[in-house]
DNA sequence: GTCTATACCAGGATAGAC
DNA sequence: GTCTATCCTGGTATAGAC
């Protein structure tokens, strides 16, 4: 069995087109969205979301005016307000929808193998590939979370701890099996998470150096593995 | 010679009180600041900066109104405007001043030893300790840089690459001396940087787990060392 | 040096025509 | 379903009294 997951394979596996995501969002928010025709609504939602992510990631969500947004999305102000009832709700919609997808995809990745080494590799690859496919969302989420109400901030922190937990659980199991050496899984988990996040936070850096996701993934796996593997005799 | 730098030692070495920083800033911006009495100006600048960092780090610089700021700083709107001529200039002042200090302090840390292992340890410790002393500024800088004009954004990226460079240079020298094994210093440098940044970006996480800077520093040094050290025979 | 009062405008939100 | 026109709050910035 090949342990490495290719980016292309991953992409076709999850099939996360903007359209799919927006359809899901539309169906889940049918009562708060005034538009009833699915085709129209989904199409416009895609444009609104893309525009919002683009503009926000340039200058921040708060600095993006709805006038800017309406131009970028190709809709009037009035039309925008048939899809959300306040700018703040738009923010929450974007974040919530993304969180759901991320959780769903990552959870599916641990399954199918029992070897902690393979699991770890899989999760690292899946996390990086996912953040590559949804880069604007990941960046947005990281930067705008602190502008939410405290209640929602907590949900974002929970989401971070959730993925970290997947990592530490694997490491603990590996320790018990004697595959990994004794170490502080909590700190290691946090460090891995930080390195994974760097990939979508510092796009300018890695793009400038012509580093692909797969290359980065293989580096991270190596970096982590060296830390975890038992002392050679 | 003891290779470890204690946090307390570092703190007294650099002596970076908010007052010192603001005095330096006052002296460097004498012509754009209308107030002439040094004592008055420095005192107020300290309050303005602290207030600005506090409020911005809660909800973002853009979302912080100058009315909020004037209340938090204990000055009237009119008084604020004798210290800077626009909200945007305030942003630039804060970021520029901080960058200068960081650069100065970090550059001083590589000196005094030739062993790459010690140098690396020193730089990691110094970076973490510095970001601990100036945590609000580091967080602010990370989050608000994208709201600057492109010209200033580039300066911030340069600053990031500058510290990364210090790391990669040490690693390369270590490789040449056979102390470190062959590896991609560029990726390793980026990863170390990411882990160092996590310390001031995820305060909530590390504070909740009761992890001290010194503990975190020793973890990072261990993590990195394991990656760099040559294969044992 | 600092305050209060005010000018002025940008942005979020909505009503009502089409 | 979508647009235009308009309301009104709350933001930055400044003038002039103290």
C-alpha cells in the first residue's frame, strides 16, 4: 500500500468546488435567504463569497465596504441584502460553513489505516492539501476570528483544538506502541499545527520560492518524523 | 560557559520599558509631534500606544475608533491629534518603532559565540523572550501588516525574511562544519520561524496550559536540534 | 497642552420602483 | 429578484476656547 496521498488524488476525492459549498450553505440557510430559486441563489452566493474573501484578504473584513463588495460581486447593495441580513451575519456564515467542511474532511482522513506513522502522514497531507484548495478561506478564518463575538471566538478555538487533538491522539497511540519515543505530545501537536498553518498564512513566501504543497508536505512529515522516531541504538 | 539564556537575564539585559521605547520614538519624531515637553509627550505616548495595542488586539485596528482610543488613553480627541496627524500615521508609527527595536535586539544575540548549536539556541531564546516582553506589539504587527500600503507591507516582509535569514545562516554554517546534517535550510528556517511566531499568536493556548516561555524555548530547541543533528551511527 | 463642539463624510441598512 | 435612491449612525478630523 502506498502511504503517500497525492494532491491531485485528494482534490478529486473531496471535490470541494465553490459551487458545492455554496449549495450546501444555501440549503442550510434557506429560511434566512430570501431568494428561492436554487440556481440563482447558488450562483450569486458563489460570487458574493469569492468577492468577500478576495477583498477581505486584501484589506480586512472591517475595511471592506459593502459598496466595494457589491461592485466586486456584480450585484447591487439591495441584492446583497437578500442573501444576508447584516454584514456581521455574512462574516458568521462564511466562517461557519468553512468550519463544517474542514471538520468533515479531516475526520475522514484518519480512517483506513492503523499505523500511527501512516495516520500522521495522512493527516498532515490532508490538512495541507485542504488548506491549499480552500486557501482564501483558511487565511480569512485565521485573520478575522478575533472580530467575532466571544461566543463565536470560542467555537473557532475549539476547532483549532479539535485538529490538534487528532494529531496528539495519533502520537499518544504511537508512544504506547513503542513506535514513537516518549515526548510531550501537547507541545508537539501545537508545533505541527503552527507549521501547517504557516503554509496558508505565508503564501507570498512559499510561492516566491516555488515550493509546491507536496514538497512542503514531505518536508513537514520529515521534520516531525525525526522528532518522534526513537533514538537509534 | 552556560549556553542557556534565562528569561530574567534577557529582560534586564535589553531593558525595554514602554517608556524607553516611547522616548526613543518621541526623539525620532520631534517635528511631527506638536508637544514639546519631553516628560509630557513621553507619558502620553505610552498611554496612547498601550491603549491602541489593547483595543486593536481585541477587535482590530480598523474597528478601533479614535473615540474609543481617547477614552482608553485618558485623553481627548483633540489631544490625540497633537501626537499624530492621522489614524493611519499612528499605525505606521507603532509598526516602524517596533521593527527597529526587534532588529536591534536580535542582531545583538548572535555575537559572543562561534558554535552554531549555541548560536541557534540563543537566537531561538532571544526571539521568544523578546516576543514575550513585547507580546502586544508582535501580535499587532502580525495581524495589521496587511492593512498597510503595499510599500510598507514589503518592509514587514523584509523584516520577516531578515530574522529567518539569521536562522538559515547559522544552519548553513553548521552544515559546512559537519555539525548539522545535510537538509533544506530554507524550509527549516521557515518552520522554526512559524513555531516561534505561534508563541505570541496563540497566547490563549499556552497560557491555558501553563507553559512558560522558558519551557517553550527548551521544547523548540529540542525539536529543532533533533532535526538538525547528524544521523547517529 | 488640552478640551469641547462641530464639520463633514463614509458606511450599513432599507423602502419602494421595476 | 434586482436596482436606485435615501436615511442616519458613527467615524475621522479640526477650529477655537480655555
